[in-house]
C-alpha cells in the first residue's frame, strides 16, 4: 500500500461513510500540526541542544501526526476497499 | 535512561489515540465490514492486551508509593483481562457475550485506580487535575462498554466507546509532570515547565 494508492483513493468519489473514514487520518495529522504551531516548544527536535534521549524520542505533536499517518496508510485504504465492496 | 512519567503518559496516549481512530472507523463502517479482514478483528483486543503488558514495567519502575504500584498493577491486570476476553470473543473461543463486561470492568477499575492514586486536590498541579479528570472520565465512560455488552449494535454506544479513547488520549497528551492548571500551581509541586 503506497502513498500514490492512498492519494488515488482520496480523489475517487466515495460515499459519506468512506469519506468519514478517509478524513480520520488527515484530521489527526492536522491536529498534530496545529498543536506544533501553537506550542512549538513541545517539538523538542526544533531546538535539540541539551535534550536527552526521551525528550527527542517522545514529542507529542509529532506522535499525533504519526498516528494519523499510520491510520491513513495502514488501516484506511483496506477498510475503504472492503466498504465499497459491501456497498456494491 | 528511565523516561519521565509525562513521557510514559504521552506514549500511552499515542496508543489510545490509534485505538480510538480504529474504533471510530469501525463505528462508521459497521462491524460487518470491519471484520472482513481478520487482522482488523484482532487489532483493538490485541492492542488492549499489549497495553496491559506494557503497564507491568510501569508498575515495576514507577514506585513513587505503594498505592502507585497497586494502581499500576491493577491496570495491567484488567487491561490484559479485557484484551484477552475480547480476543477470545473475536476468535470464537469464548461463547458468552457477557465476557465483554470485562471491558467495562477495566474502565471502572482503571478510573478508580486513577482517582485513588492521585492524593493531591484538583488544582494542585496540571498533573493532579488531569489524573482526577481521566479517573472520572474512565468511570463515566465505563457505561459505554457496559451498554455495548447488552446492545452491541448500538451506534451511539460504539461511538461513545471510541470517543472515550480519543478523550483519554487528549487528557494524557496534555499531562506535564509539573505545570500550572488554570493559573494554579502549588508551591509544593516543584519548578514548573511550560
């Protein structure tokens, strides 16, 4: 499942339910991006000097973005395919 | 090398957010579509079980007090029990739908443990506030898995169940070890961070 396939899925005409599922990942990514903009000090990689391992490994806004990407990449495409098969 | 407590909360928040998104997707498409792939059927119960396993190192390494150890170990046990029961139901090894009550039990016990092991008042610090908030959220949200056991087809109960995980993730992501809450911070709490 590659990014091009995910993009193709997003461009096709979908039912309301399919669009709702497709929106979950990007909404999570958007939430993480907004959080990073509003509280840039929570993204320690922007100013890594003097930070320990855990402060660089665990950065909440980036984790929210990661969850959105993982969901959109690993879960949503197969689920949309199964949903559309059932709707046909 | 041991991470600060807030980092552990954020890592668990990441897992809960992922579970929340998956359960929301299941609510949207319906269980029939969700279960078309076997791995999706086992995803949430498996993550709950693994989450319970990860609670054991938390119990071992974060020994602030006896009540902390008891709280963390009770979470570990009820999360593993709920995950295992849901796995058994998904696989068909467990026949009685009442095994799903273990999820309600996990929510109620986790909420109670969260409330009991936070001995400071609500506005002592952000951490204290969020422990109280997550405790009451879990206790209240236990009604969703409780209702889901008896009305498994209810979209409202499924959505509430899924959103409980998202809410818990938001609460845990907001946690800091020492920080203000609504302008309040006890001088006993320590030096605040942003």
